[in-house]
C-alpha cells in the first residue's frame, strides 16, 4: 500500500510557545540543522542522552534508601520518598535464596504469605535474569542493593527504547521524544518496579505498526502483555480503527501475533507450574482496594467493604471502551491510533482498584504521542509529582510512631489531583478527536503518521452522517495558538508543506 509522502520535520519551538520559552535555557529555538539531524547531534542521540541523564537523576534521588539498604527503618524510605519494590522482592520472593519463580513455593516466613511470585511470566524472567547477574556482594553492600543496581541498568535500557521509539513513531516529529526523556515522573518512578519492560515492548510494537509490520507489531504486543496485562488493550483501538478503514488483514495479523507470542511465553510455565503461573491472575482478582484509586476514597469515606469492586471496575471499563469505540466511529475524521490507545489505557488505570505511582510510566509515551503539547504534559506531570510526594508522606504517616506525614484527608486530595491530571489530558485528547483542527500532529496536513496502514486510508465504515460541505470553525481559541490551516482530508496527499 502506498503511504502518504513524509512531511517536513516539525520544530517544536516553532509550534509550541512553552517549548520555545524553555529552549532559551540551552541557547534558543532549534535551527535547521538540529531538525534535519545534521551532524552528530541528531534528535535520537540527544534524546537518548537526555533520558539517560534524567534516569541517573532518578537513581540519585533513591540514594538515601540505597545507603541504608532499604531496610533501616519502616518510615525512612517513605520520608525520603525513595521506596522501591525491587530490593524488597529480591529477598521476599526467593531470588536471594535461588528459588525458581512459579515453580518453587516461597516459605511464608520469607514472603509474608505470598506463596508464589505475583508477576506475569516475562516480568518474572526479567527479575530472574537480574538475579543471575547479581553477585554475592563484598561485605559492604547487601546483595539486595546490587540487585537494585542491576535492575536499574536494565530498566535504563528500557527507558531509552521508549524515548527513541516515541521519537520515531511520528517521523516528522522526532523531537517529541524529549517530552518522554524530560518527564519528571519517569525519573522518580522508573526504579520502583519493573513497568518499563512492558512499556518498552509496547512502544516497540507501536513503532512496528507504524512501519507497516502488523505481525511483528502483534508479536511485540504479545510479549508486552506477557510482562504486564495492559498492552492487550491496544487491540481494541486497532480493531475499531481497522474496522472504519477496512484494514481487516492488518488487524488479523496483529491479533494473531499478540496471541501467539503470549502463548509462546506463557504455555511452558502454565503447563508445568500452573499454580505458580496463575498467582498473578488470582492475586489481581483478590487484592483489595489499594493506594491511588478512586475506590480507596470511597472505601475510606463510607467505611464500605466494596466486595464487588471488580464488577464495578469491569463494568466501567466496558462502558468506557464502548464510548471510545463510538468516538472512533463517529468522529469527523478517523482519530489517530495514539489518541485511542491513550484513552483506553487511561480508562483502565482510572477505573482500576489500584493506581500505583509507577503506573504513570504506562501513560507517559502514550500521552506524548496523543497530545504532544508541552504545556499540557507539564501540567499533568506536575499533578503526578505532587501525588508521588503525597503517597510517600501518607505511608510515613501510617508507619511512623508519631504519625508525622500526610494525614488521610490530605492523601485523598492528592489522589483527586492525581486523577484530575489524567482526566484533564483525556478531555483534551477527546476534544482533538472531535475537532481535528486542534490536533497538533495533524496541523501540517498529516493524517495519522503513527497509524501505519491506517495513515491516509479512506473510510469504508462510519456511523457519522456524511456532509456535502464540512463545516469550518469560525474561531480557533487554544490559549494563544493561531488558527491552523485546515488539514487535508484522509487520503489527499496533493498538498505539500
């Protein structure tokens, strides 16, 4: 299939007033050579170096906990906001004792009652490989500290992959990867857990889809789903967009690749250690309402048990996905893939019974692809940073003898701010889908540069009434941005920029 010709690279400092103002710190707006990638300082190299630097700053922020080995006092890791699951689970899930995940049961005195590892198979393999690479220690450092360092090095590679993939998904917007690289929430939460693994595989899958490799994209999404559950949700947006564009073959290949890759990773463990393999799914179903979710506020305010929270959350996800599908089939132009992917994953997180601080890592690359506007991303990131501080101060309040920290009411406000920031971005993405003239990615006349086979494809099915003459908005008000030229309709590649 012939894709529309690539557009000229977009300079964010020429399109975004916040990016232009921020660029003064490093010498002013980017010029022609920076955009075209001339010389050694290409966008990919710059973004890779920036994300490594930000990741290193995030590791430095964990220094107080590293020096104490994360085990000095129950409240210290919260007051310093440097908690991480990684060193705790090294000892608490049997990696320090050489136990094999899923196959060997964990003694209760070690695990605190968790008989098997409660993570998906590919994440468990990642944890096990890091344990193999962890030496015994030299007496000055505990193996758990070294294990955290080994995982941090591997997760840094994942972070670089995410930022570079985001830069390459929209070929004409290579500098959007800086929004990922400079995201403060990425630096703060990158080494709390292993979420970056699934994020790297998901972004690589989206990049493969962009390049027209549907099967390869599906395989990577299947591997991502084997590391974390949420990437399987991407099949929903692919389904409705391929339905609207009539690209059934591409969707079938992606779905087959996803299912096949997931089975290839899970079947060997499922058949030989079914109880250990199933622990992730049973734990996800049985765990109570937890930190960061709207359900926790409801439970604390009403003293309700919320025994049916799984049913409520699932119902909201189904209703929300139906609404997103309706948006995809009724929007005046077919929404971009990144817009629907962000909305679906955000819906899943917002309605979940737990919204851990590291879940922001799922959303950062998707938010940048859906709404690459510096002001909006920074507003959302500000909410996430405040919540990051709020949850640790609340845990310090719960675990310190003198209850020094953030009380319950303050933490509930932090949760509401946390959720509101994500909802704010969702509202803007929905607005962009309904009013494509507001979409920054389409401002140069592009259709869906991250859509692969969907880019420029004509609609074959839509629930929207066709109009002979599309209406043009009489005013364009977006906080000072001048009215853009109306984009070409899908499939029209005659207009050059």
